[in-house]
C-alpha cells in the first residue's frame, strides 16, 4: 500500500508513468512500464529500492512492534491488533525525457522545478488507511539532482536521464493479526465499618464506553 501510494503521487506530480525495478536491464524496465511491444513515450521514471533501515527515533517503535495497534473491533469483547514497525525506505529515482529545456511538463527543467516544489511542500506524501488506523507516509527528497549534459541534436534519438534520491518514512507489519480481550466493566469492592455494627460491603461498577473519554459509574 505504501509503494502504491508513492507511485500514484509521483505520477500525479511529474505526469509520467513510474515503476519499481530491481534490475539494470533497461529493456525489461521499459517493457514493464509500457507493456510488451508498445512504443516508448517520454517522459518515464522508475525507482530502485536500495535499502531499508529501522526508524528507531520515530514514535514508540518498541511498543508498536510488541503490543501492536488496534485497527478494528470485530466484537464487543475482542480487539484486533496489528504489529507495526516504523522504517525508512531508501529509493534511487531515475527520470528519462527527450526534452532538455522547456517550461512544459516533461523536460529536465520541468522535473527540477517540480522536484523542488515537491520537496518543499510535500507533494509525494500519502496516507494509508488500515482498518480504523490512518498512517501518514512522509517523504524526504534529496536536495541534489544529477543533471545530464545536453547533447548535440542529431538524427538519432536524444534522451536525458536524471537521477535523485528519495526516502519514504513508512511502516512494515506482520502478515497476521492478533486478538486481545476488551475490558468493558470493572467491579470495585469497598469494605466499610460502621460503629456498633458488623462490617458491610458495597460494590461500585465502572462501565467503560470506547466512544467516550470518561467511564460511567453505577
């Protein structure tokens, strides 16, 4: 879901198809982006996942990994939880176009402009909805872009490839969910001593409503 959200936001921001690839064969990359036998159109982009590291300084990663987060309530007395761990996905982004200088979308200059705006205003951020949980997926775009050298115009096809780094601050989770009990009522026994009589016992019942902040007493 995180990768799908990133691809969707990238395509909207830079107006080009994008794919996640872990290989160096550009022919296979183009076939995956455009389909077997289809003509290549510019611009296009692909991303290579380089590394994944634990985001130990993000939220309470130990509690999120061990106890999990409640994502649904299947019944009145049971919760469903999922264990999640914050991680950083490090991507290398490749953007290919056949236009060098142009104010229109699809040129190297346009990509630089959109990259700077996306970095400043968070155009590549997304939200993942998982049950009743909503995870904000932030991104960090590198300050530096590798700009290709402009070639002499010839009869051959001219294309330019730009390269940049992108970090996605997301999460990984277990493929299975856990179920835990749901406390809805607590009985508190109080023993009172009345002078000249035997001890008596009274009971207070605390009913917890998940939709309210404070418990009700009876």
